[in-house]
């Protein structure tokens, strides 16, 4: 039996794989033949003077950057809401975590300038082409993820080391670092075409991760809004209940509020009593809930009605 694919069939297969594989620097434009060839050298660290995108070392590093992206969402939103604003003092555990994450993504930028990439079934190892490709794709996004917008804004406004309402508002600039999350989105997009992962378990893990992250973000935003109102017992949802609480207890209280907001009709001891604060909370909650449910429904629709040209691959 002739098992060779005709030229039109091969074109469709290659196009399907290109559509299925995520659009990152390391995994762009891979077809079956080049994937099998590269798999034979996954133990190698470099290809001449540049890094091998299919090496075990880089795959491990990329997985680390994905984990760091999730930690960025948790850390930056927490730092925006709970610790004193103004970057002073800045020597606690959460600050150390922020320094570590910043180092990871700074090193990742250097790695991407020395990382070979595949284009039209050819592995590009020329440093000039690699640099041009990275600058045209994800370089700006990665720079936004490490650029110190918040410290610069504090220094420019004279708020460095001060815990004022202005320095608290400037803390919103921390959220620009959430652009790092694109790695997580690419991971799930790529994993759904893998034959090694159950689509059901992948969907469950993705939904659980999304629900946990959004609940955490909602808790931080709700606490941040209450802090802007100086925890007034009349105008905020939590009022003077924070007196005597540690930072961890305050976070748990805000997380409880967020969970009840997402999962129930809101029957809990903390409630809204002032119209201005009410509007802020309703706007934030509706925005987060709509975003979350839209993304979940889109994923479920993909599960029920997969793309016509989706091709499972092994990685």
C-alpha cells in the first residue's frame, strides 16, 4: 500500500500543524519532519553559537517562565493592594519574590536574543535574523513586563517612600507586568493539541487555574478600593473590621469576600452601604465575572466543536 501523502495533502497537514502550534519564538512553523529531526538532538544545549529551542534545557526554562508568569499575577496584585504603598519598606518576603521574578524575565529576554527559531521548515540560527525576529514579535511585550513603571512614577511625583492616596493610585502601574501571562495562554493553546494530555483534564486544570487567579485578583481589587476610602466604616465593605488583623488575615478576609461574590448571592457579614463605593465594586465585579465566563464559554465551545483543521501533535 502506498502510504506517501500527496503534495496537496502534505500542504494541508503542514498548514494545520502551523495553526495548531502556538506562536512563540521557540515553537513557530514546525512540521512533522523537522519535529522528528529536532527530537533527536533534544539533549543538546546549543546549536553552534545560539541556543537550541528543542533542547531539554530550554523546555525546562520555558516551563519555569510559565510558572513565574502565574506567580507574577499573584504577587503584583497582592503588592498593589495589601502592603504600604511607596516602596517603603521594601525588604519583606514578597519583595524578595518580586526581585526573583524580575530576574527570571530579564534573563529570559537575553535568552530570546540567542534562541534559534524555525521559519518555513528551516531552523534560523543567524544572530541578526534572530534579533530582528524577536524585536518584531515579543520584545516590546517582554520589556513592558520588566520596565519599572511604578518606581519611576513614584520618583517623578515625589511619592517614593510615602504611603499616600496618590502613591496607592500609582500602584495600578504594577498591573502592566501582567503582560507576562501571555506565556500561560500559549502553554494552554499548545497543550490542547498534544496527544499526551487528556483534553478533559486539561480543561479542568485550565478552568480551575482561571477561577483561582480571578478570585485572587478580585480579592485584591476589592481590598484596594476599600484602602482608597481609608477603610471608612460607613463607606467601605469591610469598614473598621480590619483593626488588629495581620496582613494574612486581611487577605483571607478579602478572599472570602471574593469567593462569596463569585459563588453565591453575597450572603456574608461584609456588605455595601454607600453608593459611591457600591458603584466601584459593581463595575469591577461585573467586568471580572464577564471576562471569566466569556473565556470559559469560549474554551467549552472549542471542546464541543473542535476546529476543522486541528491536528494532534506530540511534544
